[in-house]
C-alpha cells in the first residue's frame, strides 16, 4: 500500500526503452557470442560462473519488464521500443513452439539418469544452464506479450499491426494452449491387474 518508486522512476526518466535495448543486446550475445566463447570460458577459473551471470542478465531484464508492464502507462512510455519488444516476444513464441514435446517412448530410467550425471562436465553443465535460462526467458515473454495485447488499444496502431499481421501471434499461440511446454509431465510404469506393465503419463 505504498508508492512504487522504482516503477515511477523508470517511467519519469524514460528508462523503459533502455531496458528493452539491454534485452536486445543480451539476446544477441546469447545467440551469437556465447557459442563462440563457451569452450574458452569453461577453462578459466570461475569462468562458467561469470558467463552464467551474463546469460542470467537476460532473464532479469525480461522478468523486470514482466512486472512493470502490468501497468498500461508503462507500455505507453516505452515509445517505439515496444515494437522491438513485440518482435522479441514473437521470437520466443517461435522458440517455445519448436521445443520437442513429451514422448512416451523416451522414458529415462534411473540408470540412464545416473549415467547422464556421471558424464556431465563443465561445458555440458554450462550449456544446460543456458538452455534453462532461455526457456525461462521464453515463458516470461509470453506473459509480457499478454500484457502488451491487453494494452494494445492505448498503444500505436503499428503495435497491433505487428502482433496480428506481421507475426500472427493469435495463431502462433495455439500450440502453446493445446500443449503447453512449461507443463512438466513424467511417464511411469504401472502394474495392471493382469500383471501387464503399462505406461501412464502423470503431471
């Protein structure tokens, strides 16, 4: 029940566009630079940790935007940067749609899990962390996109054109509704009354 001074300061000093710009830079670094420096980074002392912080910066930015874009006047204060944010969110929706869904035929046993953990090294661990951050960023981007669509009537007409015509977000989000990738499911084997093993998917 107090004033949100951080939010008001971001709007007053026109920092929302800066956040969007930093988000674009972080995305470019994770897509173009990370794969080229990953092998050298893991060889340095605390290199993996420092690289993780750089990657996690993108997750912090999108989460901050997710929080502040709940308010319509924040989206209005972003100016032309809101178009870049729509493009970013659209790319994340495409990424989520490209993820493989759960396959009942690929059940990881305890032995397979132990082997995967034994074979993990610094390089694969850093790549796993990067993939996990990319997934978190994509999920937060869906929430950001939802807030933008809620405020679209108060934004320039070009924003609605970018959402509906350029990216066709309405169609792109259908696979996410039918089979959301953020819903974790596991497959377990159960004994039936006739002593037959059957695979059952549980949430």
